[in-house]
C-alpha cells in the first residue's frame, strides 16, 4: 500500500510539535481574547491610554519612537497613582528630549538604548511593546507618536497570555540590562 506524501508531513508535525518549547507552552495558556487594532481608524493612542489608565501595578514599555504627549500624560498619571513605570527608548526619541525629560521629572524610570554597532552603523532598538502588571501585553508596529496614530498604517495586538508576556518581560530586562543606560547618564554623555 502506498502512503501519500502529505500524510508523512502531518505525522511529522504531530511528533515534533509537543517538543517545541514555545508552541507547546503557548497551547497550554491560550489567550481568551486577542484584540487587533489598526491605525488610523482604531485610534491606537486612545486604546493604549485606556489600558494605562486602568493599570494598578506596573507598566514596562520598550518603544523605538516616543513623542505622543497624551501617552506621556497617561504614564505620568499612572506614576502618581503609584504604578511602577519603566520606559526604554531608542536614542531616536531623544530628538524630542524635553518630552522624554518630562517623564523622567515625573519619577518614571527612563532608559536609553545604546545598542551595539554593526560595523559603522548602530543597531536600532526597534521594539514597540508594553507590558502591564495585570497580564496584558500590547505589541505591534505602533510607535507612540501622533503620526503613527493619525496618519500611518500601523497595527497593535492586545492579549493576555502569561507565556508570551514572560518572553516579552525577559526581553525587556535583557534590553535594559545589556544595552541601555539611565536617562541622566545619557544626558551627561551627550551634552
């Protein structure tokens, strides 16, 4: 009897999938709901601000470009409520240094990613994600800017999944500890 080739592929997946660490762990902790948003029609900044306003424990953000005053104000308000807030930005965000400075003045922990050089070019910290203490993860292409919110074609996913969030949390700590410096140090180095 001849067995069709595609059956071997299916059988192979059945044998291999349980041993893949991310896939098998993810299956055990499937999110109940995944929200998908697109800009400009879904007003991503407003949705992110709403998540920030609801958070009671902690917020960790890694974002390439951060200039949106409304998101900054929401984070400042969260800090006043006692939420632990940490933000990592690429130096590109420092082009608008006063805006990032407002976050630092509010007592928010700001880290500037120095990255690693790849030959003559500096690698970017191009992530765009936010981790919330209630288990919510925000991720996608959305930079925290007015143009990304009102003009560009951007996206964001919002989900609760402890396995996925833990991977992002580890990445956040890795970015912070292996290539970032505090805002005040960055200012001293780049006078």
